[in-house]
């Protein structure tokens, strides 16, 4: 495991990435992360807990069961040296004696620029891979629940990119299909009524489409591309794109529900 301190990451990780790329004795499956403050403070806290694999296990558990995309040295090196794709790394924090994966750190070239919270990390995860887990909440699915958040668990998802136009401005559509289950059912909500299922699916898909589109707009404004849209267009057209962020992207989400859930017992 390698942990970058925040200041070091902001100044640039390029020199170390070049070293890691040439060092054949280092496993490409090792994890990299950015610390909330200094790397030494975080590593000392992990050492005091007497678990040599604590930090890497935390990250891998979040990738497998939470909202962080799959990452390791091999994927990071690929993003670092690829044209049209920016690096992302897990962000680690220490609160009291507790260590946690709290953000996703985004890089422009070799410099750490800003971060995503775990909700936005899931949206990025859905665009980067066919996920098998993840959690999100959607507000106001039915009229009776205007102030209630409905929590969902992703069972699996599938993403597909489609090049719609290559000139003058490249345009890409991102199609995401997600199979979900509702984690908890508010006692007063009639979620088990079959007539509500299409409404729930439609509103959930629309909510995710909106949030993913807003996230892509943030990337556009910051001239960053962790999704790899530019890389996809260049691969499809075999042409080099101009500087900046020239790819237009539209998102389409399809939601399917498994067993809707259960009513909480009165007893």
C-alpha cells in the first residue's frame, strides 16, 4: 500500500508514478490512496491498530461492497499514462481513533485537484464498471413519502458507451442498466402495491440520470475526465481530440427491481 499526503498529492505524483511503472518487483495489485492530512500520521494510526493490511483491506472492502470504483496500481498507471482519462484514488481520513474511506480524490494530470463524496463516487463507479454493489437513496418516490429517503442497494449494473457523433463536436451516450432492491420500507408507504412499481422505477431512473448528468457537468467545468470519454472517442474514431473537454455526453438509466421488500413488524 502507498499513501500520498495531501500536500504531496497536490504538488504532483508524477515522479513516483514513473518509478512505480519501472519497478517490476512491485505488485500491480497494490493499493494507492490520498491521506486527508499527512501520510505518516495516517500510517502511524494504522500501525497502532496492529493490522498491517488494515488500510488496503478497508479500500478493497469499500470497492467490493460500497461506492468506490475498482482501483489498484495497474488501473492507476493506465489512467495516468492514457490520453483522455484522469486518475482517481481513494481518500482516507482519521477521525479520533477511527480510520475510514471518506472521499474519492480526483487528479488532473499528476495533481490532486478536488474530491467526490461517496454518493458521487457511486455515480462515477456506475460509469466506469459493471458494478455488483453500492448504495444510494432517492427522495419522494411516492406522494405519501415526500420527506422520506428511500435507500437502495445495487445488486448489479451494466454500462455501455455509444458514439453518436464524432464531428464537429463528439457526442456520446452512456447507457446504464441497474438491478436494485429497496433496503428498507417506510412503514406508512404502500411500496408493495404492484401499481406503484413502474412509478418507483421511473422516478429512481430519472433521479440517477439527473445526478449523473450534473456530475458530468462538474467534470466539464473543471476540464477533467475521470470517466474516459475522450479516450473512448479517440479509440472509436482513431483521431486525437483538441485541448479542453470537447465531448458531449448524455446519460440514460434503466432501473429494474427485485423483491420490493417487507413491512416493518408492529411488534
